[in-house]
């Protein structure tokens, strides 16, 4: 039994070494990607539910890691947050997104995700100011998406930072709404410009009366607070129909457009196409 036990510890330690090694390699590759332009951005369209008009685009970070292929952000963002690279990555995303958006033929909004780590640093305020100045993008065209969980850390500091950014004319959306522990309290503490309803609610909105009731309640909440609600993860015509009936403001999801590059020729009248 003793030998068996030792052997198990041995395997365990081996696994730990392997995990630590993989993590260390990823950290190294993240910094290399930053230095060598290894990241790129995808854009996902956001549309008005009532009219179908484009209202803006959310920026989603992409990484084609040499030797590994496309790594989903859910795998590398947590590592970047742990090792601190998220600050530099976040600045890169903000800069590239604003430069891009400033060159668009249409003045759509650009929504950029901000990590909780960035929200704990006052430098974020100066970063946003500099990026707007450098890109020439009108502040009203920039929206920062923050999750509830990212505000929970040092709440007062995060809200202080958000207030200064909002004062520049940048809007702030609360992302993944209803997945945290304190949705309503978060709403009470800060004048958000938009609520992004988490996509987990969309998957059941047609089949599950409970989910539908929750969606309806959040839309009513948004209306009474005069805060527009954007539904995430809209994949079917039926879901969009429910949202329209219930008075949802905006929608985003595979049905309306997958994340990718923007084909401006598509946006022009057919007669104007090359
Ligand atoms: P998120 O902010 O909630 O972004 C929406 C995610 O849902 C994206 O995943 C998008 O591809 C996916 N999605 C959009 N429509 C649909 C749909 O109809 N169905 C389904 N099943 N999924 C849909 P992605 O690109 O893998 O990003 C995952 C998360 O990584 C994001 O969630 C965000 O939290 C984080 N992330 C992405 N880019 C950045 C970034 O630049 N900075 C930071 N800090 N986080 C980022
Ligand atoms: Ca988001
Ligand atoms: Ca989200
Ligand atoms: Ca999410």
C-alpha cells in the first residue's frame, strides 16, 4: 500500500510539473505574441431588434498560437490575467480597435472588453484618454464592456475608474448580466449605459417558461431604469421573435453575424458594389 501511495504522489507531481510547464510556455508565448503582432481582432455585429440596423461591433481578441493553432480567449485570457500580461494586451486591443473604428466608413460604435485586472488600475483612465486622442475616435463611439465579477474585487476603486472614463463621454456596458452574484446591487452602484444579458438565458428562452419570465423581467428592469438591454447569443429566428415581442433593444449572436472581419462592400447598396 505504501508503494502504491508513493507512486500516486509521483504521478500527481508529474502532472503538476507538466501543468506548470504548459502554463510557463503559454506565458512566454503570450509575451512573444505581444511583441511580434501575434494577436488579431474579430468583430461581431450588434443590431437594433426593432429595425435590424447595425448599432455597433464588439471586438473579440484572437490568437493564432504558433504550433497550437487558434486558442480560444477562455483559455488564454485567464493565464494573461494571472501573469499580468493582460494590461499590455488590453492596451493593444484598445489601441487597435479604436484605430480601426476611426477608419470605418460608418460611425458605428465599438465595444471593447475590459478585464477586472485592468479595472483595478488607475492607469486605465489615462490609457483610454491617450488612445482616444491618438486615434481621433469620438469618445461617444467607444463602449467598454465590464463584467459584474470584475467590479466585485475592489469595488470602490473600479467604480471610481469607470466614473472618470464615463466622464470622457465613453459609455459603459455591463457584460454577462445575471451570471454574477450581485447583479442588482451592481446596477444600483453605477449608471451603466447598457445591460448585456448573458447568452445562457437565450438558449432556453423558447422552451423554458422560467427563462422567458426572467428575460421579460430584465427587459422591464431595463425599461424602468431607462437602460437599453442587449441580448447575447441569439442563434435562432424564434429567439429574435421573442426578443422583439418583449421589447428588447439590441441583439448580438450567430443569427445576426459571427465574429470575423467586416466586409464593407457588403454594407453598401448592391448597386454601389464593385
Ligand atoms: P464575451 O465578452 O461574453 O463575448 C461573447 C462570446 O460569445 C464570444 O466568444 C463570441 O464569439 C461568443 N458568441 C457570440 N455570439 C454567439 C452565439 O450566438 N452563440 C454562442 N454559442 N456564442 C456566441 P469568444 O470570442 O470565444 O470570447 C470569450 C470571452 O473571452 C468573451 O466573452 C470575453 O469575456 C473574453 N474576451 C474576448 N476578447 C477579449 C478581450 O479583448 N479582452 C478581454 N479582457 N476579454 C476578452
Ligand atoms: Ca463582452
Ligand atoms: Ca458577454
Ligand atoms: Ca461571457
